[in-house]
């Protein structure tokens, strides 16, 4: 049966004080007050029944027993430090499982993974597509992409994009179409002649028309798609005008496959967040993936502002 150990916080205070020969510097290292360190040393001395420190000419010195004890335990603390560093180094390698709604993964995340793989060749990324982003941080998932307000309990969340809803369509809709006899989409009034494509519901287009103060939009007609990637694909194939999430539409806007016929955008109430368990955010591979995502978004978000989409 293992014998009793002294209080571990007191041992940490003793090791730091003995190494620094200063309660003040030990307190700074441990992010506590000098009084707290003194209290821990006193508790340890009472536990052991041995005097560990003495003061001489305002200097802090180890007693003979204290010096012997320090030499014995310093290697133990060094071993603990090395074991922790070794564990964190292992955490910077291996596989990481990321869950995300399929639309975000297909339109934004997967095309950008080449840069992450180049930066971190020792980390294999596994993408798990889910129907609903929230509550997808299951036991087999390390990191998830949530879409919402950012108020999830016991979860560390970093905001990614400020999300905008933007009107997008194929460049073909800006040209004369002799087959459909629809006028080119050049002004807001021309929208009444074109099909509106809806993402999940018709609420987006209704809010958009209300915000810009235009009446007569045919918002009660047009197909509704259950996934955001579908509405983008429909717009790509010239089936109508979509009110798409800026993050998901941006790759096709940048390539010229989609255009923004109007600069009026609708700020979404929700945003994308990269989330993980609070006690795992500093694990090497998770920290690396989070940092990469945030860097990618920081560069991209500068281009997605009101009136400057694409």
C-alpha cells in the first residue's frame, strides 16, 4: 500500500522556492501571492515536522534537511515536466476528427485542407458530415463547426465568420435570354421576372426585401432546398437567384461562376464557430487546427464586408 504524500501544492511551492531561493520569485512563477507561498511552506514544514528554510542577512537559505529534500524531489518534478511535454508532443500528431454540416464542409472547409496538410503533415484530418451542427461534439469528435449564437455551455467556442446573406446568380442571368424571354437581371425591378431560390425557408428573402425597402418581390414562389450547398448549386446552373451564405458562396464568386447582381446584403443573426471541449483546447493537434482555421478566416473576413462581397 502506498504511503501518504505531502500536499502537492505545498510541494510545488517548496520546489519553486528552493530553486529560486525566493518566495517572491516562486509566487510570480506559480501565479499566486507571496503570502500564499509562505503559507504552503509553513504547512509543508508542519506536515514533515522539519524546518526547510532559514533566513540569514535577509537572504532565504535552505536548511541541511531542506537541501537534501530538494535534491531528491527536483528530479521528480523534472520527470513530470518531461512526461507532460512528451504527451503534448504526441497530441500534436495523429488523427483529428472534425464534424461539420455538409454544406460548410463541401463548400468551404474541404477545398482549403491542402494548406493545413502542408503545414501539419503529421496530423490526419477526418471530416464527419452531420445534418445539424449543434450537439455534434460527440465522443469520437475532437473539433466541430457550430452555427449559432455562441452560447453553448461547457464548450470553448471561437467565432469564425460574421455571416452575411447575399444575392447570387449565374453570370448568364445578366445577359439577354431569347429562350426564356426573361430580361437580364440588371436592376432590382428585374427580380420580379426571375425565380428566387430559397435556403431552408422563405424567411431570408422576405427579410432581404424588407431591409432594402423594395416591394413586389415574388418571395412566395420558387424552390426551397434543405441544404445550403444545394441552393448554391442551383444558382450555379442558372436556375434562379439565391440568397446564399457569403462563406459558402465566396469560392464560386471568386472563380466567377457566381456573381452578386446587387450589393445589398443581410447580416445573419448567427455565425460559424469552431468549438472543442474546454479542457482540450490546448492539445497540440486541436490547437493547431483551431489556429489554422482562425488564420484562414481572418484573411478572408476582410474581404466580406457590406457592399464588398467577392
